[in-house]
């Protein structure tokens, strides 16, 4: 809250400074207008001069505004080009980093981690057996097999045969 109060004071002071600078600039550039004691024709001439000056300033303002708009459009176009160029850049694939469980726990818990964990010791060991030894291949007459599998009994045998190896 103290910082906000200080920032508000500086902001108000900045506004007052800008207003004072604006008034100082106007007093330097624009002479005070003295219309007392002028005739109608002199007042008309003065109005024409002021009108010409206003037109000149208005033209300059318009030119500056047009330049500003042009620059803004150009900046937008360049930003779009930059984004297009960024999109075409192909990012390299990330490398896989191997970190041990101890290193992970040290990174997460800090230096107070002292317990060593061997995660591989807790894994179950699976024996790879030859699948050919489990399923003996019968070589026989194919006609006998077709005759045995024909009809509804044969379909039931095929269904039971397909179901039993996956069930174990």
C-alpha cells in the first residue's frame, strides 16, 4: 500500500509537470492575441491569417497521422512474417535422459534423501519358455481333420479349442 501511495503521488506530479510544460511551450510558440482597437477589416484579416495557420497545422497533423497508420500496418505485417518464419522452424527431438531413482529422489527431496531404492529388485521375474514345446504340432491327414470339424460338433470343438489356450 505504501508503494501504491508513492506511485500515485509520482503519477500526479508527472501530470502536473506535463501540464506546466504544455503551458510553457504554448507561451513560447503562440503570442497572446490582442484584438482591442482593431477595425472590422483588420479583424477579418486576422481571422484569415489564423484560419490559414490552422489549415497548415491540420495538414501536418493529417500527414503525421497517415505516416503513423502506415508504420502501424507495416509493423503488423512484419510481425506476421516473423510468426510465419518461426512456424517453419523444425524443433529438434528431445533426447531421453536416464536418471536413476536415487537421483530423482535427491532432486525431489533435496540432500536429506539417504535411503537407496532399488526399483528393479521389486519387479517379478518372468521366465521365457519356448512356445513350440508347449504346443506340439500334429502332422496328419488333413482330410480326417476336416471330417472331424464338420457339422455343429466340429464348430463347438473349434470354439472350445480357441477358448482354452487363452483362458490359462
